[in-house]
């Protein structure tokens, strides 16, 4: 594992940033070497799969042509010994080749290469991802950077890096959530939602964003908005079991008018009714592990 | 298993053909229903694999763009916390999705459909293929049909069926070989070779044709030509173990001048030297089973 916290940023106005660990630059450079190997393996795998698919398409083409010809006049087709022979051949020796192609696991060799690279080269862990995300959040806080500008790769109106995708923003929100930082979860999930609405090739699932948004909103004390977001999620996915349980819980809390922000009072987690149990289960799970409730 | 011998051909001049079994037409019509299911499954499988590959190509594209940007100036790239974060993310959560896609076995469901069709619908066996090929050979003999014309789907200059591919001709040769009919093996292997030379998308391996040609030539009594064909095969595949053994055997037999056509004298198979043992081994194997020597 390598450590990746806040890095030295080559921007004058960032020179005073305090970093816990300064050693990650060389590690990150090495990561790029590993990435080159991964990309190479991925491209070779794609080429191999395409060759296999092209061959199968040729078979499908031959099968279709002959089959269509046969169905024009079935009786006279099968009555001709040459046709009868080619039909039987298509379904015996030829079809054995088709099946053998279909069941050929092209991925095996490439996955072996990838595993070798992961074991023998520098490769980041989930902890490194959490550290790299925390570095971005710290940068944002230190310079009070606007989330949308930062997502555009801008610092004080100057573009320093590529734009983030909705998935990149989502992951920053998810990492903040895992760190119990619901304020930044909200900022980055909203940005993810905003970016997602403009993406042609969607990089993340809207439902997942809504789940994080609803629970972080609830944690930040706005139970009515949490309920609205949960209803929105249920409109999209009516069978969403967790959302159904949470909806019941939020409605009951609003009716009772007894809602207190979670975490203010530990006894809040001592809950009895079914809807609440579901929420509690996922709160506990989410704190124990990275599971999305 | 269904039976498929010589069929009733709806051509006036074939009306006197004697058939052992006349019942195969309905079976062949049912085979076409099975073939339709197989083609449908194959096409759906191809579509599913293409979707997977398209998604992986999008990943590869994103990886390449970001990686190329990084390698333009590695130090300043990794020193930027946003870049550091997206690099680590590409190699953790994103890469997990890439690996998950690569290792997704798309074939499973389609193979299940195919197996179901094969078990529950009419499906031909290797014996049926042998019967269907024998019907073609019998047709050829009965009407003394020229191999090249028959391969073009012509009877007396009139086109009655699709042209055969080199692989179709090869299979007719292979089935004749399995029936110990080396005369027709030679006819159809020569036709396969001729057609192969004109095929843009090769349907059969030239080396395999040469193997059958050489041994059938030897069985038909022309040991010098069998040696020439074996040498031709060795030019193409110098490491071909069976061809190397047979070359030694043919050369020794020619030197001794003691060659007699196999089958003329049963004692010919009682052989002692190493080269001969190899040939004998494959003769025995080929008679016992469909193995190509």
C-alpha cells in the first residue's frame, strides 16, 4: 500500500498547505506505470474479444443466409441431398465450432497479466482512495473553494486539471460519507446530480445519488427534505426496499414531531418499530463498513 | 437421433434412386426449427458481447485520454490533488468495474438456451452427418457426377443448390475417409484444396487437407505422391510430428522398393520399424475412431 494524502500542489497560493505526508509524489508517478500496463492489457483484451465476435458474426451470417434460403421452400430444400448434408453439417461439426468459440474464455490470459501487474507493481488500495479524496476536501476547505468550480478543475477561475465526471463527484461524496462528513457528502452528491443531468454517457446511477443525498440530508437535520428525496427515489424505483423502510420512518418521525438530529443523542439509535429498525440497521452497517444503507 | 440416408430428390432424372430410408424429410424440416432457435441464441449472444465490449471501449478511451494527459508532464500532473484523486480512483473503484465487466461470463445464459434447444428439439448426431454425406457420395456414384460440378450445386449443368465451401468438401472427404473410402476422400479433398485457394475467408486449414490427401494417396498405392504431399505439409508446418514420422516411413519404403498397397495383404500391418509403427498407430486409430492421423 502507498500513502496518498494532501500533496504539494505547484501553485503559489497553495504553498502554505499543510500536508501530513509529502512522500506520495514518487508513488503516484509509479502508479502511472502500472496504469499503462492495465490500459495495454485492457486494449489487447478488447481486440481479442472483437476477433472472436467477428468470427461468430461470420458464422451467424452464413447460418442466416442458408436458413433463409431453406425457409423459402422447405420441402424442396431438404429433399436435395446436398442441402440435407450442409444442413446437418451446420448443426454438427460447424455448430461445435460455434459453441467452442462462444465458450472460449478470452479473458483468462489478460486477467492473469492484470493480476501479475497488480501484485508486482505499485497498486492503490481503497484506503489510498480515501486519502486522495480527503486531500481534495481539505484543499476545498482550506481555500473555501466553490464545489462547482473545483469540479471543473478550476482554482480561482484558472483551469488546472480535467473536469470531474459525475462519478468522480459521487465518489468524493461517498468517501466523505464513509468519513462521517455529511456536509461534504451533500456538496459533492449535489454536484454529481448536477453533472449527471448534463452527461450524455451517464457515469453513475441517479438512484444511488438520491440515496446518499436523502440520508445525509437527514443526518444534517432536514427530515422533510430527506422524505422528499426518498419519495423521488421511490418514484424512480418503486420496489426499493431500503427507501420504502426509510419513508415509513421519516413520516412517523415528522408526525410525532419528535425528530432529533442523529448523533446529538446516542439514545436515538435505540429504536423499536419496524421502519426504524431498517434505518438503524443501515446506519450501523454504514458506519461499520462502506455499505450504502 | 434421427436417420438421414439418401433422400428423395425432386428431380425427374433422379426418380429411380434407391433409398434405404425414406422417412428423413420430416426430420430435416424439424431440424430447420432447431436451427432457427440456435441462430436466434447466437445473434443475441453476439449483441450482448458487443454491448460489453462497447462499454469496455468507453473505459479504455477515458483511461487513455487521462493517461496521455498525465504523461505529458508527470510531475505537475500528480502534484495536483484533483489529478491524484482521479488517478487513484481510476485504479480502484473504476478498475474494479472494468475487471468485473471483463470477468462477466456473457455466454452462460445463451449456452443454457442452446443446451435446452439441443435436448428438447430435434438435433442431429455425428452418425446423421455420416449418413447425409454418404447420401451425397451415393448420388455422385449413381449418376457419375463430376465432383467440381456437384460442389457448385449443379446437376447436368443446372444449379439446384448452393455452392459448397472448402470446409463442406473437406467434411465430405473426411466422412469418406472414416468409411474407409479413400477414392472419394481423394476426390473431395482435392476439391476442398481447389476451393480453399479461391476463398477469401478460409473455411478450412490447408494442412489438414494435405494430411488426408497424403494418407489417402498412400492407401490408393501412390507412395511417391504421398511423400511429395507430406513434404509439402512439412514445408508449411516443419514441426508436424506425424508428418515427420510418415516421411521417414515413406522414404524407407521407397528405398526398399518393397511397398505394397495396404489392404492387399493383411500382413502389411504387421510392421516393426519405428517409422512404420507411427503410421500403423494412426491407421489403427483412424479405423477405430474418427481421429485424423
